[in-house]
C-alpha cells in the first residue's frame, strides 16, 4: 500500500460517490461493480481511497466527454 492510500469508512465513501445508500453499495459490490471492502476490525470495514478514486474515474470515463453546452440558454444575471 502506498503512502497516499488511506482507508475510507462508509460516510466518506458515500460523500465521494454521490450519496449511494449502504444497501446499494452492498449490491454493487456483490455484483462485482464496486471495489471490495477491507475488514479493518471485528465490526468495521473500509475501502482503499485509491480503489474508490479509480472507480469514480472509470464511471466518468464511461460517461464520455462532458459537453460544454447543454443546450440551455446561458444564465443572465439580474440587471
């Protein structure tokens, strides 16, 4: 494990992945679509920060390039 890889507990993971519930993360993990957790204590688990970052990057890459123009009119400030 590198010096920059931390173990993240679920609340931090949840913030990074957009608020998925623990049940949804469990299902994704069971289906091989989310990084495997690490047992860090008798009743505690966590995820490697590098695994979560890679998962997020993979999701973003599969999404494709982000369009700079969503088709909506630009926001005009109050005059």
